[in-house]
C-alpha cells in the first residue's frame, strides 16, 4: 500500500513537472511474505549486509512456532529476521530507525 501511494505521488509530480523527496517510508528495507505458511519479515540489514565482522547475532527459536534473529552492532539493532507470528515487527522497525 505504501509503495502504491508513493508511486502515485511520483506520477502526479512528474505530470506537473515537480520533483519530490524520498518518502520516509523507504528509509528502512522491509519485506513481508509467507513461506511454508509461516509469516516471514525481513528488516534493515537482516543478513548483516555491509557490516563487516564487527557485529553480533542474537537468536530466539521456538520449534514449530517462531524464529527471531537480530543483527546488533555497537549495542544498536541493525536488522532482523522474524519467522512466525512474533508480533515484533513494529517494535523492531522502530528500534532500527531510532538506533
């Protein structure tokens, strides 16, 4: 929905010959899908992309229910992988954005 709104905004601005700034909705990489009937959410640098070796991973796994992986660097959350109904998406997104 956010991507559709932003696309419409870009098309309207282009037809008026105006430029627009990048919308804050796209400050953080986020992807949500279903895989084997589990909700999968990828946030930020979920695979430690570009962080070098100076990061740590924190994991929580409840077999058959949820899998949570958090990428931390210098005490700050940089990314996360959430599988299952964790209800942590918004909290982790805010933690990443607020550093």
